[in-house]
C-alpha cells in the first residue's frame, strides 16, 4: 500500500487490496442474492420503499427506517402524484427479516412550524449513549429565495432536515420534531437524505445530499456536531466531488461502512467504505441506436458506486468506481441506490432500493456472516 498519485496527492490502495474491498462490497450488495425486506405499496414505476438505514438495539432487535414513495415527480410539482407520503420504522429479530411495522409518520405528523410537508424523503436512525435520534428530510412548502424565485415550479417547495430525539425507538414522538439543517443559498438550496455516524474523536458527522435551485446536479455535503453540542455546523458542500464518467451529474453518499480489521486489513489503520449513488444525467437521455446500450442512471433511478477512506483522514474519500458503476440491478432501469450498511461482531448487512421488472423499487437486503467477510479479506 505504498504508491501515491502525484496528480492528486492522495493515497492509492495497491490493486490487490482495492480488489478485496470491491469484492467485499459486491458480495454484500449482491443483486442476485438479495432478499426482499419491505415492498412498496404498488409494483409499478414511481413506487418504492427505502432511503433510510438499519440499526441494532441493545436487545438485539434490528430497527429499519425508510419512507414509502408513491407515483409523482418533483420536476413537475405535487400535482403529479402523492410522492413521499409515509415515514415508517420496522423491527425484526434478524437483519434479513421478516420485518414488522412499529411506527408510522404522515406528512402532517412531520410538519415543522407553519410550513406544510409536501414530500417525505431520506431518513436515518442514530444510536446515542442516552437513547435514539431520528433524522428525516422533507420537502416543505417554502418559497425560493427572491433572486431565483422565478425558477420555482408550482406545487414544489424546498428540502430540509429535521430531527426527533427519544429514549428508545418506541418513544420517538413527532410532536418533538425540531429543525436541524436548511439552506437559503441557491447553489445548495435543497438539503436531504441524512446519513449520521460517530467519529473516533467524539464528534458526530452528518453526510447529506444537496441540489441547487436549478436541479442540475446532486452533491454530498458534510455537517459536524461537536461532542455534547446540540447543533450541526456545515463543514463542506462537497466531500465527494462528482466524477467524470458515470457519476458526472450525481454523487450522493448514503452509507459509511467501517470495514472489520481482518485479513489484509489487519495491520492497516482503520478503513471505511462509502457507498454512493451516481448518475450520468438528471433526466433520462435517449441512447444512440448503434451505441452500447447500458443503464446510465438519472434522477430517481441512480446507480451505485463505492469509495474508501482512512477513518483518521475523514472526510477524505477516494473512488473505487471511477469509470463505471459497481452496483446495477439486473432488472428494470438498472437502478440500485440508497445503500445502508451495518456491521457488528457477527457480520455485515446492507439494504438498498433495487429496480424490478415492473420498475418499482422495493427495499432488499443481504447479510454476510463474519466468517465470509474474513474469507473475502484474507
């Protein structure tokens, strides 16, 4: 693991180790071996469940959060359909289920102040020493800043992130919801899809997706909360810059996986993998009749990519999917996105939205026992 890319001045993994990390991720986000976790309300285009994560409580129960989305299009406004209509939390004794619904929150439940919620978006659960935090993003009925207000389509709003604190998952109460992160800057006007985790130095990190007012790209921002502090402070608007090929339009980090120090990683500093969603374009492009036909990824139908980083150097991340996506559904549009990852002493689990032949996107998942992880990294 010794060479350095002189053009970018960043560490580069030796090829054998990079291949092991890719192999681990590929077996985890295994499109053929995935099991259904939660189905959308209909098997049709525009219907899905996901955009959340999975945690394991001290009692060994797995808790899964996500949102049901029905047909609708944010580019044309709320009149096109219901869109993100319900946030729900599910419980199971095993990572791969079966899951039973514990809690459900409607758009009205998640209203903060005077701004009605138009659509529920990405969410996540985060364990703390004192209990549990639920983070949820939603599109709220707010006007664009004056300088770009003419660009706002009728029936659309602005995305922002809110939070609920509880002593346990069962005590999470929408009546205690508080605003956490919002933007008034046109270039990063929409903030959504929080991914929250603790850092070795005691701080808490929130990775989140940003869109400009013009909806021409998707990027990953970072906010940090100091130990014992109550609020997050934005540190960066782009911790994983968009790529040059398949992810030139979108780079949205959705999960961090701390890789077990096994096999080839045993003597290295702690390393994490970062799963992200990418796309060539925000709207589907017509493909040339004589070109290679391939899933290209576009808004709401993104493909999956992978990056890595040393934990001590966070938020520095390095792509492992430079020229092509690594995670593509064999069905429908090819969409494979919103990966969530969980690791413990027993193994590693991943859950993600996967396009189906009917173009719906159920939440599917895969669990790797620690013995299998060790064999891949050997």
